C-alpha cells in the first residue's frame, strides 16, 4: 500500500482561488495590510515604511539641527560642527600614527581641525554650485527654506567651522586632562 497524498479536485481549487480573491475586498483580512505605502511619487523611491513613517522617527529626524524649525543656518552649522569636531578627535588621537607618543592628543586636535577646514571648504564649494531646493520627504515634510540659497549655505559653513574647531578644542581639553577629571570626581 502506498500512502499518497490526495490532490484537491479542480472544483476545490476554484473555491480556494475564489476565497483568496474575495479576501482582497475585506480590509480586516491580514493579507491586505500593506507595510509599505507610496508617499508621493514612487519613481523617487519615497516610500512610507513602518520605520520612516513612525512618529518616533519623524520626531527624531525633525529634532536634528538640519531640520529643526526656527534655527538660522549659522546656528544649524554651529551645532553640526560642534558634534563633528567633538567626535572626530578620538579616532585621530587614539588610532593615528602618533597614538603612543606624548603628542597624540595634540596631533589628533590638529588633524581634526584640518579635516574641519577641508569640510568647510567643501561646504563653500557646494554653496557656490547653486544648490537645489531641499527635498521634501515623508520624514521631513518642510525642510528649511534658508538652505536654498548660496548665502544660507555660506552661513551654515561658517557656523560649521566655528563649531567644529570649538568642539575639537573642548574634546582636546577633556582627553588631555583625564587624570584631573578622574581625581575631581573620585575625590
């Protein structure tokens, strides 16, 4: 005796196909809950997914200095520059070729300032290239209008330079005085 699986008849198959087709018209059917929705023009790849369309993601992105409402381009650049200057010194000081010397932190500071200057020059070149309007997306429905102009990008670059050098200098002071800070907090 062979144990064969009995295949459904043609009539049963038609009934199953009809049930699946009918489920397309029921919003409560779990198969009809789409995860990705088109947000605007699908040719641009602007899709609303559970990640980028969530309230948390929108609040997080719109609270970053690049998208926060009410900031001048200079202030935006200042905040972004401070963050970059602060974290860029670490890899240069601790992973650079002078990491085992007494001047590792100073070399990290100088390397960071050099990179911040290069990035500021890049921002100025971008500003002079007649930048396009900022793109509206599902997470950033109202980008800042000040970054449409060359003047806005130049202000942003100026703030980035000042903030970047300031952030790097602050980080240099912290890593150069670790022992003093440890003694201060440990008593």
